[in-house]
């Protein structure tokens, strides 16, 4: 279920950002640069930081699940 939730959210975010980049002249220059930076950064580079922040903000099982979903979304986008 986490995987399907992350897939659905990543599709919504990607379509929203794509539409925003197509409509806005300012975003048209910024978004490809940001996407290029995130493509070059492997998911394992910020994995420990994301786990630490999410578990600190949402302790227990909920924090771990939220971190996993966030990492899946960022890797899919």
C-alpha cells in the first residue's frame, strides 16, 4: 500500500510541476535545473538524514512509514 500511495503522489506532483513549468516562464528555467540536480544526487546520499528527520518529527512506526513514502516519491519523481 505504501508503494501505491507513493506512486500516486509522485504522479500527482510530477503532473502538477510539469503543468506549472509549462505555464510559468520563471519556472520554465528553474525546474529543469532543480530536476537535474536531484537526478545527479543518489537517494542513498540523503537517506539517513530523511530517516532521522521524519522519525524525530513523527516518532515510531508512523515516522518510518512517512520517511519510506517520502524516499519513494523522491526517487520516482
